[in-house]
C-alpha cells in the first residue's frame, strides 16, 4: 500500500524532482534531467502539452471513474505504464527491481531497457506478466537472437523496438557535468558522491551500476569496456528489413518506439507491427524535433484504426496522460517521472508514483465530468476540439 503521508508531503512530480535532485549526485541528476542541444525540445514538449485544454461539464450527479484499460488483449489497471530508462541504477541502486515489483502489484506494465543495470531474468521474476522489454538493435544477429530469447523466457510479453536513436546525441549539459560511463574516478566525482551519503551507501551495498544484461556478450564486467562495447555494437542499424526479422523472432507483440512522421507510421502498419510509440525520446536525441503531442493527432488519425498508438515525452502527471489519450493515444508511458520518485523516496518511490498518477487521474476525470476514458475527445477545448 502507498503511504498516505507521502501524498501530503510530495503531492506532485515537481516535488519529487526537487527531492531527487537533493539526494543524488550532480552527474546522476544531469543524466536524468537533461535533454540535448539548447534543450528547446524539452521546453517544447512541456509547453505544447500545457496548451491542451478541456471544457468541464457539470451537474452529472454521482459517478465513478474506471481507469482499467485493455491493450494487446491484456487488461491493465490504468492507461499508463513505465517507460524504459537506460542506466537506471546510476540514479538509484535497484531502481529496476523497485519499479518492476511496484508495477506487478499495481497491474501496470514495466519496460526494461537493453542498457538497464539489471538483467531480464531478475526483473522478469519481479514484474511477472507486467514485463515489457525494450530493444536497442544489436548489430550482431546472434546477440539479438539471444537477447530476445532471454527476455521471452523470462516472461516479457511486449517488445518495444527503439527507432529514435539512430546516432549518438550531443547532450551538452551532461558533458559539462562530466557525466561518463563509468563515472570518472576524480576528486570531483568522489566529492559529489560523498555529499549524497544515502545514495553512496546504497551504491556501496549494491555495487556500482553496470550493464549486467550485456556482460555475457562483452565477456567483461568492467563498465568502461562495457560502455565501449555498447557504443560499437548497438544502434544505427535499424531498418525495415531488420524490423521484419525482429518480428519473426519475437513471440509476442512488437511496438516501434519513436515515431514522429505519418509516413513512418504507415510503414509500420505495412510491416505488421502491433503498435507504435509516438515519441521524441524525451527530447534527448534531436533538439529540432517537434513536440510529440503536436504530431500525435495526425498520426492517430492516419493509423489509429490499424495499430495501437502509445505515447511518451513531456508527460508529468495525470492531466498529461488524459491530454494524450484525448488526442488519440491508447496508452501512455512515463520515464523521468518514475525515476524522480525512486530517486526521491527509494523503496517507496515506485508505489508512490503509481498512486500519485492514479489519484491525479481520478481527480481530473471527476472534475472534468468524464465517466469513460473513450469520451475524452468530446471534452477538448479550443483548437483541439472536434469539429
């Protein structure tokens, strides 16, 4: 059960972000919070999202809101899940386990990244049938085949194939903060860790963050060697032919993550995938991309009858989830918000983030006068309202 006192003390993700910043080292915070370039893309995501408004309707009497959602033939307790975040253990040790266990209890999906700091075997055991797996496409077909087999054998049901990282991004803010994998063994790094004693203690107990999933392929547990292995062997290879091969290998649903173009969305339909994620990767890859919420309606109109539309980027609360659903998404993923919560609260962070979103959704729907998530488009106001 979520702690009710935490809802009083940390009633928003902005509160959790402030506490997280005070609890984790500067380099970990910069890795989590930063975008790329001048970070206009981050601002664009948040600003465009805030401009989506609804017109409430009243005098409806007493009613209850049902948050349950069916996606890919499976019922989830709410229309949101946990997005993949790489190197999660840098922000807080055991974050993947904390979030996987919270997701299983709440009956929402948890997505494990290829570059996570825990393995699919240990995470799958914790998340159960709420397990999703995110694939950064390996260049080596044998590695790809083995990764997918491990995830499937560990119980992961849905595969997210990341398309929106075709090249490395600059992430200048991270460079200024001296973010590196592994963290530099400098006096500044040690000092930044020392002034965050709880993070340092937890890290000492669990061990430094490592790409544990990939150690077998790199034949190394050395983080510097692993980082070089990732740089040389992952990304930059995804094509329509590669995607077709992935679809043949994966026994469950396949979702392409990172679609912003209608033409690409239509190609995904032709490729036979089960869904797409409309996303600009949290504005961490290309600062000139449109806000994800800006392109969502056009993409949903074009292909929403043919595959599931998932959404991420710029989502910071329940109201943002409703905005995305109203504009055509079937489901919404959040990344930073969940990591803020775990970095702020440790073991209690996963459950608190879920309860915060659930409470926010119920409050927003009640004040909006919406009894069914499917009716949300009818409440859109202004330029986004239906003709």
